[in-house]
C-alpha cells in the first residue's frame, strides 16, 4: 500500500535527491521510485516546473556519445527544500501522534 500525499511531497523528494548530488532524470526517477510510485512521464514535468520556478538548473555532460542532462539545486532550491523539510517534520509529528494513539489507545 502506498500513501498518496500529492505534488508537494514529490517536489520535496526530488529536491532532496538532487541536494545529495547533481543527477540525471533516469537515475532520479529510480531513486524517487523507491519511496513513491512515479514514472518518468510524471517526473519530467515536475523537473521542468522546478527549473522554471528557479529551484533547479541544468547542464549537459557527454555520456556514451550523446549528452546527458543533469539537474542541480540552486540556492533558491535549497531554501525551498529547507522549508519543505520543516513542514515535513511538523506533518510527521502530527501523524506519529495520531498513529501512536491508535497503538496505545
């Protein structure tokens, strides 16, 4: 079973993955798939939007005779991620309180 928590969580996860290291779309998709059900066709519009909003930037690197597009977090993207992270911590605490009440209640 998976929880559907919306596009804000997907944005936060994408930024978190790219914060660790610059990465390309396919690798990013594989990492995000470990926690969310997401396809490349879902992810690429998110990447474009995050880039348009100034949270990500791109650059190309040669790979096996063609260019591979890498994504990098901008300073504005780092700030946005930190805001998402603080919101996530608050959300997680509230969910834990509710879930713990069911276990202990």
